[in-house]
C-alpha cells in the first residue's frame, strides 16, 4: 500500500491548493500606471483610480473607476499550483 502514498499526498495537496488559490493575497487601490503587471496604463491616466485584487492563483483582478472588471496574469494549475502551495504554506 505504501506505493500509493506519494500519489495520495499529491492529490491531497492539489485539492488544498485549489482552495488556497481562490483566496486573496493582496488588495491595492491606486492610481499608478507603473505596476509590474499593468498592460493598461489608460485605466489610471488623469488621476483615475482602480482596485487590484491579487489571488494566490496568480490572477490579478482589476476593477476600474467606471465598473469594468479586467484580469491580468496567468492562473497556476496542476503541478505548478501544487509547487507554489507547498512553497508558501
């Protein structure tokens, strides 16, 4: 039975990592156009503000001053997600 221990542990970590990935890592309300992930500087020109919510999955959700929602980054999945989960938890 011990030949499956590694698979069981990986599956357990994958399920936990998928829940962890949905949680918020940080929230940043700002009017900066120099964020490392920002490909839309027009969202903050002329003093307009945005709120960026970063998740442990790697996604960043931006809510603009006029109510639009945009996403930046790539969502981690599978082995990459489990690696980050194990590294950070």
